[in-house]
C-alpha cells in the first residue's frame, strides 16, 4: 500500500474543502431592454406574418425544432427573446424559412420581418447604444477560478519539468464541453472525489518517474537522459558539507513553487511545502525522496490545478493583475503555463501595456508551444478529436482504416491550423489552401506521389479539390456514417462549425432512410432517397439548408478518397441553396463559402475563438468584441495574428466586475 505523509493528505483535504472562490463563470447581467421603437408594431405588423407563414410548424401544438412562436403574443413578451429573433432574421434573409414547399412571404414582408428581428435583437443589449461605462459593465464577467483541463494539465507538467512529457493527465477523466463548445468553460470543469484520487495518482506517477524508489527499475537511453535533465532542473540544490539537507530543500521549494503556481509565493507557502519535506525526512526518506513528497503536495494544490483569479476588495470594475494576465495569455495561446520571459514581464508590471501584449502574441505564436492552441481550440472546433476512438469507419467497409491512418488524418488538420497561426497566414486558408500535410499512408489515400515514410510533411497541392479542411480525410470521416458518406452530416457540419448556424435536432418521429430497398429492381440513389425524404414538410426546412452543402462533397467517400462514381452511377455533386445559388463539387463549394458566406465564417471563427479564450459563452454584449475581431481580420488580409491580438486586447479578456 502506498504511503502518503499525513501532512500531504491533510493539506489536500484542507485545500479541497475550501477551493478558490468563484470557481465557475457567471454571465454578466445585461441592462434592461429599451422601449419598443416607433414603427415596429409587433401586434399589427409582425404577429400576423408569423401566423401566416410560421405557426403551421412553430405553434404550441407542433413546436418543430422545439420552437413555439405562437406563445409570443405581446410586444413585451417578444422583446424578451433577442437571440431567437436574431436566428429568425438570419433564416428569413437566407430564404431558408419558410420551407420551399410552404407559402412564401413577399420581399416587402421579408424586409418587415428582418427589420423587426434587428430591432428586437438590439433591444436586448445593443453595444452601439450603450455608454462606454455600460458596455464595460456588460462585458466584464465576475472573477472566477477554473480548473485546468486535461490538455492544459499535460502541457503544464511538460513545461514545468523541462519538456518531459509523461502524459500523466491521461489518467484523468475526459471533460465535457461548455460555453461555446470548449472544455475551457469553468462552469463544466467540475471537481469530484474520484477526480481528486486521480490527481494524486497522476502526481505519484510524475514523482515516481523523477525520483524512483531504491528498488525501482531505471530507464535507459534517451528517456533516461530526459529524466536526468528534468531532475537537474528541479534539484537546484543538494546537501553538502556546507549545506544541511533542510537548507537545500528550502532552496528547491523556493525555486519550484513560483513556477508551479505561476506567481510569486509567500514565505508561509514555502514553509507549508517544506513541512512535507520535513515529514518525509523524519520517516527516514532520502533527500530526493523527501523532495518528491514536497513536490507531490504542490502538484495536488489548488494553486497549481486552478487558474485562480483574486476577487477585488471592493465592488466594481477592475483589471486583472499582471500574473493573472500572464496565465490567461499563455493558457489561451499555448494551453500551458507562462514561460520565463512572460513571467518576467509580469514581474516588471508591463502586461497592462497594449504594445507589450501585441509583441507577446507575436512571440508566442511563433513558438512551438503554440501547438497548444491547435490541440485545445482547433481540434474541438473542427471536431477531429474523436476520430479513431469514438468515431471509426466500419472495418468491413473500409479495411484500410487503422489507428496509424487515423493519427495521420487528425494531424493533417492540426498542422494546417498550426501553420496558419505560427506563420501568421490568412484564416481563410481553413476553407481553401494550396498546400496540406501528409505522410506516406495519407498521400497514398490522396494519390499524391513522392511521399515516403511515416513523417508528416508539407506538400504543395496541384489539385484544387483537396485544399482546406473540406478536403481533409479526417473531416470527411467524422462527418460520415461508419459505412457510407452522409450529405446531411457534412452539410450540417458546414453550417454549424464553419458558418455558426444553429440547426435544430430532427423530430423524434422522423423515419429512417430505407437504404437497402430490398426487392426493388431500380433502387434509388442516396441523393434520390434524401430528395424524397425532404419532400415531407416536416423535413424540408432543415434539409434544404444542409443537403446541398453536403452533396457538394459527395465526390469524397467516407475515408476522404476521391471518386467519380458510386454503385456504377456517376456521382452527382451539384447543389442548389435556398437562395438559388448553384454550385458543383468541392471547388465551387469552397469558392461560395469563401466569397458569399465569408462574413458568417469570420463571425463564427471570431466568436468561437473568443469563447475559448474567455472560457464562457458569448452573450449579446460580447458580440461587440466579435465584431471588432471581424473588422480587424478584414482590415489586414485575414491574418490570424489580428484575430488573436484583438481578443487579447479586448476588455473582457483582462477585466472583471466584482458585484459585491
């Protein structure tokens, strides 16, 4: 049975019994809605149109997509639903609603509904009508402290111990997504007794590797060298003729603790963890083992496991301290702890200077640790994380698929996003690029010659169908069923993940496609089956939006291989959007997205990145920052640095609102 010094356990119990304050983010309170503006008469001008064109699907009796417009029967009630009217306005403007088979409003009626939607949306929190003080009040969230997620925990341990990547965080349970869909949301990073046990297990793994017990086997080769480098980085002092063990131990704790806690520490904190060293020494532990017990206590401390924000002494708006800004910046761009130069700037009190922050964004995005932004943000946004684990193509239908190919598929998308960030390239290259990253397995899948070996490398593309994430095998696989492609899943992915549109879940009574069609002489193609499916009124609205986008990618099979026919029939990759826009194949689809739908893409990317950085959902006031991000991208060639700098310099990134 493992021995843990009583002081370690007592410290853990005391620490977790009184965790840092404000461990979950709360949304800022919005100012009360403004009075209805003259010329926007809901009862006379708007509700009759809703009754004519919308109630047939979105009534109290039907509630398609969970939406009941019929129950909104007064202007006061209508103005409570700003987010709803924003969605209604976008759907009406894109001619996605009402469904094609239903009666359609005139252009004048569409303009009237769009005008109401804008008015109702702005009545909630319109950044343009708020005073600067009101906007700051709305933008700044209350102080909060959140736990490191698994990616951040692993990266922090790696950087804390000189690049030694022990993957101790893999022992922890996976986290759920919150906010804008990311596991940086404080409200979803729960702490449970099981998790505490796992943290202790992870700390023991780290310490056991660094300071193995006397009879434990010792690694050899490169691993032994990496361990020795990490040990030397920790053991900055050792007992000697002129240095008693406790004096050496104090020097080790004094050097290690500020880096682990990412801030200066007090003498009381040093004494607390030095007490663990003393306890181990009294039990006869050698010097290095005693150091290990002290480090174990540090690694289970809330000051290490949490990004802590200290509340202000008085209510009101205030700016985060320099060390808190340093941690927020590093965990945004690196998903890891601040490095020496960043902590030095914090110590000099320079992280409230916009030019210094801009310079740090440029420095940090050129650093290899910027891969943390890819692993933390892009992999969740684009949905590639589950590929190879919970999402796998059927092995009978696709025997070529294995863990090695899955890893290459995930890595292709990761390396594209990483190149965009580290080389400060255009964020439009997510949609279309003239290069990609492959190894021999992936190159063979794409029929690209001249690539050998397992190493991923950058290649120029001569085939315009393949560039950008819509041509990546990983994206095409996670948006397919295990045994076949799915235009519906792919179209929905484009709408939701690239363009930020909301697609309601299908009604529970929707019938499943009869794909097998047993006993039929001339079975229908998948496209014909879907066209028949969406001819039903209850299915038409959503499928008219999704299916055309998905059909544009039908030349790619469920593994991402190019094909021109399926089942002996030519692949039909044409699509017609509700707006009447036509395209054929991935090249024309990408052009449409990059040109016609670019504002939606930029807004969605900005909103997602801001939500990831802040660790919470973006409310109406926060859309003012999103708008600033889009404007900055448009003004400077869509370079990724402009997006990241705008977020880092935004008011909610570094300011809080102490309510009481």
